[in-house]
């Protein structure tokens, strides 16, 4: 896969800040792939392209979801930004020619997470939350945890995301709660 070609195409579709975030996620993803001994290329591609649909306006996300016959929950209909990962994965498959299911899953699930995600999806979720451009305290802690243990970092990230969502009065996506519960049940 041609990362440079993907990067140039992505740069033309995202704001400079979002593009820089995508580059940072890709770099942290590569570092974590090496640490966790998983294939670097699909991780790098997923890290770079994870936010391909992040700046698509909410009504357009809903329109694309309808076009692709993507089933939506009531929560997703009320908060369309939650589907930018799922819509992004469909765009990557249909318009960018990406067929690797591990990449598509990672892009689709980076927003909400899900129980039993593959390792590439887990790495992208960590890198998106913890990339060095994110300066909040919980991102720094997540970066440190990620260098020690992938699953500990993920559990921490789910906890932080859920606390933030609740404290902000936002709607919580059911998959995020299911994913956190899966980790807790897996430990028992």
C-alpha cells in the first residue's frame, strides 16, 4: 500500500490540524505495532486514514450512511459524528480501494470501540486517544500505559472516554459501554 499517495489524498480532504493529527496517530500506531509485534503496514494505513470522514458535516454523514445502507441506532442519528468511523471505512473501501478488513475495522471502530476488537483496531483506538498532539492529562497517562501494556491502556481509555461523556452530558454509544464491560468480564 502506498502511504505517500494516501497521505497526499488525505491532505487534500482534511484541515491542516486534522491532517497533522492523522500523521501523529500514524506515527504512534507504528511505534505501538513494533512494541506489540503486529504488522506495521496495516496499522500505519489505519492510523493515517482513521479520520478520513471526520470533517464531513453531520447531515452529509447521515446522507452517506443512507446511501451505503448503513443501519444507525437512535444515538447515532442524534449524534452523527459518532458514525464518522463507520462511514470512513465505507468510503475507504468503495472510493479508495482499500480491501484489508483489519484496516477497515480499525477505522470503523476507532470512535466507539467494540468488544473483541482485533489488535490493529485496539492500536488505532489507543493512538487516536493518546497521540502526542493531545495535551490533556489522560492522553499522557494513556501514552505511558500503552508502552507498558496494550489492554491496560485500552481499559483506561474506555474509562476516561465514558467519564468525559457522562460529565459532559453527552449520549453514550452502546458499543463503548459493551466494550468496557467486555474487558471487565474478561478479567473475571
